[in-house]
């Protein structure tokens, strides 16, 4: 039943000076915003056709009639707290609403494809958790079939500790898990490929 699968997309409102601040430090705010909009459009293109319910969580406010078509994506504002609090609340809401497989992604992974997200849902048929490791030590995707608050707590977000600490949690909780291909998030100028710089 596809209706029981939920894809959470955590995005920033694309506003000058508020996105990709580490990129902006070297490339300037206008270029950073331009790159972020390309990343958002890429994320839309790889998720639009997925046969799952899709929910975009914005940092600041819901924007209607933007690059996320209103008839394809439900829209909400991210809950309060740090990244872990926000994700935990979003997963909790999804499970309360009756979804049985929930996957979360951000909008920073230029290498992410529709096939990788489909593989995540496939893995969740066998495993309790699926994780997409990022080259910077974080992760670009997390999927679960139940709420596991420990996965979202006591993390040093935006550091290389996130992925290893999450693996440690999975082992401690004795949860079965599988890993997706290791991909690169776009945070710094050296993470950019030629397509993004055009």
C-alpha cells in the first residue's frame, strides 16, 4: 500500500543570506542562493514521481505556488528545537497519522536519485532502519518503521560525528539496518560539481 509510505523533505525557505552560509562565505550570497535553488529543483525532480505521500517541511513559513507543486506536496513549517527535535517531531507526527514507513531527506544532496530513495523504501521492507551516509560524516537519508527517539537525541549536528553516533545507537537499540550508497552533501565550494556552478 503506497499510501502508508511517507517522504519528509526538510528544506530552507530560499532567501538571500539565509541559505548555504558556508558556501556564501566563499562564493557570495547571490551565488549561494542560486545553487540552493538548483538543489531544491533537483530534489523536486527526483521525488515528484515517487508513489508515496510527500510532505515538505519549511524552516520559516509555508510558501504556496513555489517550486513544490501544491497538488503533489503537502506543506508544513518545521517544529521547534534543534535538527534532532525537528526530525523527531516530524517522524512522531507521521507515525501518529498512520504511516508505516517514513523516510526523511534534506535538499543538499546533488547526487541523490529517485532510485536511491526507492531503494530506501525497499530496504525498509526487510530492515527496521535504513541510512544513507554522507561523505562528510553525516547522513542524507534516514528511514524507519517506528519512532526511535534515541536516533535524534544527543547528536552533534553538522559534524562528522552524526553518522558514527547514529550507527552506535542502532547497535545499542539492537535494530536491524541497511546502508545506502555513500553520497556527497553540498556544503562547501569543493563539494560543487560543474553542473551546479553553471
